[in-house]
C-alpha cells in the first residue's frame, strides 16, 4: 500500500507498520491523514497475511496534535455536517491487535490516536497530554472517555483541565503505557513483541480482544457470558484442534488462523 500522501506503510513478516509521515509539522493530524490511517488499518485488518498492526511516527514525534490551521475557522454546523469523528469510531471495530510505538510528543489528537491502540509502548523521553483546554476547546475523538476509563475520573480531570504534559514515566505509572523503552530501542523492542504476538493463534487473539473490550463496559455477568460464548466458538476452529493435539504430542503447534 504505497498510494498514501501522509503516511507510509510496509509489512515485515506478519506485522504491518504504519508510519505517520508529516515530520515537518511533527505529524500533526489533518483530516486527509486520519482518512489514510483508518483506510490503511482497515485494509490490514482484512489482510490474512497480517496478524499485528504497529503504528508509529516519522521524525521527532508520534503526533503533536491536530492541525489547528485546518479547523480554526470551523463552526458547529460545518463540523456536524462533516462528522469527521465517524472515521475515528471505525478504529474501535478493528479486530487485530494494534500497538502504538510512541516517541517524542503524543499530544491532543496524537494522544487520542495512541489510546485507540490496544497496547502502547513508549520511549522513555516521550510526552503525553491533552492541551486542547489551552486553546478554548476539549478533546473530541475520544480523549475524555478513553483516558477516564484507563486512569479514573479524578486523575483524568486533573490532566484534562490543566492541559499539562505527562512524562512517559508518569503515563506508565498511571497504567496508560505498557512498556518504557530506551529511545534508540523503541522500534526494535516493539517489533520483537509484535512478531511474538503474531505467532499466537489469530482467532484466540481476536476473541480475547473482543472479550476484554466488553469487560470495560459490560457488567461482570454480561462480560462472563460473552467470554463463555467466545470460548465455545474457538472449539470450532482448526487452531484449537492443532493446539491441543500439539500439546498432547509435546510439539510446537502450527497455527493458521482457521
């Protein structure tokens, strides 16, 4: 997939890498760029040769926020008719694991994009934040919701109200970041993990992701019913037969995602 203007894409084995490619503006997210990101992720989600998607940024930042020049003169009717956040909503429908590899700044829309991923690996020097309040607005692509679900109401309000930046260490301590990595090793270690994850049975990985996401919003009883349904469904897969037979025969399984 090389038809994009604002991102670059490639695959390494069973891992797809999407790089935000507006380094001259610290990968500020404009609307065409978001469209390209969503289209690329959806295409990889449908590609049977890809099992994990990694999202990162070229240059000195992951993404330093939205393109303010693009929206400065918008009005409520224009924004409602444009319905730009509908594209962001599609990221919640992606079935395959998504990993954000964050260096430099992940601010505003950049932070929201990172939070759309399932896992977040960060350089030790990365910085996160929602500075929208400082220009008289607020997050609009899920920032208030995803951050609150991750760190709780009072902590989320503190960061959203002040617009201050949080260090990667603080984000790690709050449970936002999965792993802190030396800057020079960020992509290497992210890819090592992605390649390991890509060897796991794809249907199990997919159904586990579905069940965990339901746990965020469902009651315990409803979540357990959903988990049980997915557990039963996996017994219709060839990978379940292969995995259990390999265990019995004391050999490594060969999972095909079927």
